[in-house]
C-alpha cells in the first residue's frame, strides 16, 4: 500500500528543517548532515510503491557490477574530469573495448544517476562518479566487490548447505565457498601481490572513514577527554587498520590529542604502510583482529570493520 501523502509531506518538512543550518552558515555539522541524509533516504522509500522498493533493492547488485565493470574497463582514466561530455564512440576507441558492451555498462550506471547521460550515447561525470576519480576510491570498490563480497554473496548458499546450524569459521566459512578456495581471507589476498596491493590501496579511501572530518563522525576528542592520556600512554589502537589511514586522519583532526596511536595489522600490511610513508609518530604492531588484543585497559580502541 502506498505511503499516505501526509507522511510524505512530513518527511519533506523534515528535510527542509534539516537543511536550515546550511542556510545559516553554508556548512553542516556531522550530525546535521546525517539527519538530512536520513530524512532524504526515508523520503525516497516513502515515495516509491512497495514493489518499486523491492525492485530497487534487488537491482543494487547489478548497479555494483556495472560500476565495477566501468572501473575494470578503465572508464575513469579516459572520461573528462572537468565534467564535460564524451561519446561512447570515443570512449570505446580509446579503451579498445566493444562499443555496445560499453554502452550497456554506461547506461546501467546512468540509470541510477551514477554517470550523467548528456545525449545519445554521450556521458559525463556526476557529483557521485567524480568521487571515483581518486584511485583509492576505485580500489576500495574493487576490493569490496572482488574479495569481501565473495563471502557476502555466498552467505545464503552457505547457510542452506549447513541447514542454518553453523556460522562456519575462518577457514571454512562463506568466503571459502564464494571464492572457491581453501585459504583464509588474508592468505587469499597474499597469494597474489596484486590482490593485497588493491586491498591496501582501497583501505586508504576516505569513504572507509566517512564524515565531515577525515576521521569520521566518532568523537575521539570527547571520548579521550573523559579519560585523558598522558604522554607515553596508549590512546588508540586501530586493529586491522590497513595503511594507517584512519589514525593519520585522527592525528590531523585532533592535533592536541595526547598518547600513542598504534596501528595493528598483518606483517605484510604493516610493512607496506611504512613503505607508503606512514606517519613516523604512529607506532605499529603485528597482529590480527582474530587474535586477542594484547594491549589492555586503554582509553580507546578503534576497530576497522571493513574486512570479513
């Protein structure tokens, strides 16, 4: 049954109210931006018919596949970054790909407003696709689709095979079924250097942190102010923190924060972080979030939850 018009009107009012702060000073606080986004999402759901929402959810996998295909084709390396348009003929020629295949991918992306279709078989970046110009953001999408989602997509089959009686384990879970491997997730990445390189690059994406601040919306400053650290004490341990991108962002957003920042990850990841210029003031430890945390009783522990 469609949402009542009065309910939609109420959501429109909520959006208008959430948008007021931007009219006052031109910027949003994190909580204001989140309130606006939440109201907009609720309005989109309410405005659709129930069956349209079902279709919208079901087609998200196709949208992700289209975006992943555009990344693999190299579309972002050729499409103008200034917002100007380019034809599918020119794109196909520069990428040395089949024009019809390319158009199908770009139309799928444009249908969800990812790219803009500015004319017949003519496309341009949108505000959304422009975020993917950064290689780290493209690699984040690629590693999620190529690696993490193998386990996600296999979850229903895994559950049915086990009659929903087992959660599996690190070496015998949905990931092994989806990736057709006997290796654990990290061993699977390490099997081929390009996998680990893509994963680490993707973890540097600001989209894995989010929020108006580079360190995201979590109030690290407020939490640590309640139990302040002295010099030499440990303030934050980022377990499974990749190249240390979150800790570097926290350090930048909270320059007066006292205490040590520690990055904990697998040996190869930690080594790569140092090679890629990890801030020298950030300490490193080798370990996995599948293992007990050795550092106890500290003020704050930041967990990275992007990995399975």
